[in-house]
């Protein structure tokens, strides 16, 4: 047979891959805008870059948000991109939340009124701290506008991570959103050494956790012969033997995902990175990274590994208890506001894990109650908005060295700026789960789901840890309103419209979700469960 015929025969059988562009449009818009931002950084004059990058980011986030809302309204549910991406209710809900919180974060990134016309980011990342090059960049008010496309790449990776339907896509998405965050953590304009230290710690520990995840993926592929989450679930139902490989793979994947969640004992990076990173980046990470990581964790363990629940649930029980206890207790000893909020986020990860471990699902004994997926989605909403709002407030309390984050510097703040201290106190009360705040409704949801799923001992531990956590939140409130104002008290910077909008949106969401949680709870219920 002629060589040309041999070559043409396989081509005749070739089937082009089917890509659902309409359903994947929000992802494509975000990644496309990130690429446009890179080009703008190269070709737009420096004097115009800040405005152009901000416009590209806001426009992309708004367009992607509208497209996501359209998909939600159409009740889209399918496995897209040749089985690589799940476009289902939880994924679309997560996309909307990530886009909304990123939009607020981008406003914080663009703030230049707080620090004498300068943003929170270093003018030249490559300049040695304290060098002449750094001083010249500061004097010239050079802007590090690469933060905008880096943020778009990060949120695009988070959206992909939350909807990944196979382990290879999950790993690629993890790296896509992690690598920009490693860079963003090291770009603080002030206290650059601690910022670079935070970036290095995050990078090294993140790379280490990625190795665990990748090794776990390899073992699960060796067990099931497929990367698909649904395929792994089918293999669990039909295959006998190979349990040691399955358990090892499950444990290693759990390590990689729990690292991103910030659960104990994989939490050591959290306080150092939260403290050292630029505060707007800290708020973005604290909210958005936890959201994407939790939905990815639930998708892997519910869809692919749901058949081995009795193997991995005991491990998750231990992790949940340790996370709640360590986060709540160690936060009491912190003297830095950002480190205290870091340990607070660890405790919140433990509260979320209670609903995750409860595994309360529709058709599994839950008829009219709150399912684990609904509870986690709603809690992430009630956690995300006040978190970004709280870190936005932190950027406004300043002294000659920049942000005054030591708790002793916040003494008497309520007398100097009652409005700012009152807003921060309200965010803290929401974190504590006080009634009529978003945090109370969120905790009620996750505790109800855990109790329904039979994890009532975890609920008891969670309630006790909530009481402990309330102590250090109230301690800060007492410090602000019932302490004398020192002579050298820090200033409260006058925010620009960007920070004002970020704080106002966080406050409004916290109030509304505390008073009228029904619509968002219903939206989370409509999201349903993860599709296979």
C-alpha cells in the first residue's frame, strides 16, 4: 500500500475535540483579558498603564460575571472540554463569588490615596530593598501595574480549579493560580524584606505541597487507569485489590488540597504569608484562595472518592478538630492584627470542614434540610465579603512606617475614628458568629449540615471553639473602644473611592446576609450537588 494511503487512513478517523465555548466563556474572558493585560504592560506608555490595566480588569470581571449569571439562569449543567471541566451548579456559584470578590480586591489594588499617591506595591520588584534604584522608583511614583494581569491569571486558575473534572486539569489549575500569588506576595512597597520572605516561604511550601498532590494523582491513576473524577469513582465500584495504592493516593492528594485550604497541620505558611504580603493581596488570598480550594477539595472527595468515605472520613475528622482548636487557641496569643486574622481564617477552615465531613447530601437521608454543599457554599459567601472588608480597614490605620498592624497601636482607635473602628468591630462580630451578622447564619448552616450528616461530635467541638474565638475578637473591640488613646497613636488615612467602595460592599454584604440570608441560601440550594 502506498505511503500516502497509510498516512491518510488515520486522518480519516480523526474526530475534532468538541469545546463548549458558550459554557466556558467566563473562563475564556478572564484568561483572554489577562493576556491582553500582559500586552498592555509591554506596549502602553507608563503614564497610562495604571488606568488601562484597571479598566481591562474591571471590564473583564464584569463581562465574565454577566456571562456566568446567564449560565446560572439557563440552568446549565454539563461536562465540558472533553470531560475536563464540570460546568455545574457549585462551579457556577463559585465563579460568581470569585468574580465578585476579585472585583472588590482589584479596587483595593488600585488605591493610591492612602500612601501619598503611591499604591501598596513596589515600583520595581527587582530592585534591592533600600537601594538607590528603589528610592528613585519611589520618588518617581513608579507603579507596579503587573499586579492586574497577575490577579486575572490567579482568579482564572481558581475558577478552573473549582470546576476541574479530572486530576490533570486540577493540577494545572493549581499551578496557574498559585504561581501569580507567589509573585504578588513579594511585591509590598513597604517592609519589602518581610514581604519577600513571605513569598519565598509560600513558594517553597507550595511547591512541596504540589509534589504531594502530583504523587497522589499518579497513584490514583495507577489504581484506576484514568484521570477523570467520574472514572475513578467507577473504578472504586468495580475494582477489587490495590487498596494500599488507593489509600496512599487519597492521603497524598488530601495533603496537597488541605495545604491550600490552610488546615492544620498544613497551616504553617498562613500567618507568615498573611503578615508579609501586601494587605490587599492578603485579603484577596484569604477570601478567594480558600473558596477555590474548598470547592476543589469537595469535588475530588465527593465525586471521585465518595465510595471510600469510610476510609478518609476519620482522617478528616482529626484534621477538622485540630484546625478548629489550633486556629482558635493560637489566635489568642497573637499581637499582630494580620496574624490574628490569619489564625482566624484557619479556625474558619475548621468550621467549613465540619460540614464537609458531615457529607449531608440530597438523597442520602437529607430531604428538606441543608446539604453539605449548600452549607459550604453559603459559608464561603458569609466569610469572603467581611474578610476583604476587614483587610481593607487594616490598610487605613497607619504610622510613619506604613500600616500599624501591632494590636497595641489600635488602642483607643474607637475614640479617634469611631466609624472605622465600628465597621471593623462589626466584621469581627461576624467572624465570631454573633446573631444578626452574616457569620452567625453561615455557622448555623455548616453546623446544621454536619449534625444532619451525623457529625454531631464535630459540632460540639466547633461550638466550643467558636466561644474561644469570640474571646480574641471581643478583646480587639474592647481595646479599640475602652482603652485610652496613646499620645503617639497612628493616623487613620482618608481612603479614596476604591477603598471606600470595598469597605462599603463588604459591610453591606455582611449586614444583608445576616438579616436576609434566604435568597443566597436558596441560590446555594439551587446549585445542587457536583455532577459526575
